[in-house]
C-alpha cells in the first residue's frame, strides 16, 4: 500500500463559529471510518503560521512564518492501495471539513 498526505490550507475552513461542533464531529466520523477500514495512519491540525519556527541550514532559528501564499492547516496520512482510493477519502474529508483537500503521495524510499 502507499501512504498519502491529505491536507488543507490554514484558513481554508471558513464557516460560522456555531458550526464548529458539527464540523468537528463530521471530521471525527470520517477519521473513525478510516480507522475502521484500516487505512488511517495519523492526523492532526496545526497552530497558526505565526507560531512556527524556521531553522536555517546554519542552525539559525527564526520564529514566525516566512512570507508564503499558503500554509498547511491540518493533515491526514492514510495508507491506501491506490491514488483513486486516496481521492475518495479526500472527498469525504472535504465534505466533513467544508473545504478543499490536497492529495499528495509520499515518495517511496527503498533505503528506509
């Protein structure tokens, strides 16, 4: 099987604050479904980009986000047999989270 990253951009989840419990439950339901299917590896949300640190090649640490267009807001890693299967799960998360999901395959490294 192949591992896929399903993610969404920080700020992409835009809905009324009072909808948060329903959105959270919908996302948790899809996560439970993925666990029950045996394809779930890991998932989590990330704090705002202002809370990140960047470590340069010389070891210098800079707090705060560098200037970019987008940052990952949340992610799920699934182990599924095909890209088509990853896209089906991404569609479920898109509905649950009320925002588009990006799907990317982890590249295989035979030395690891």
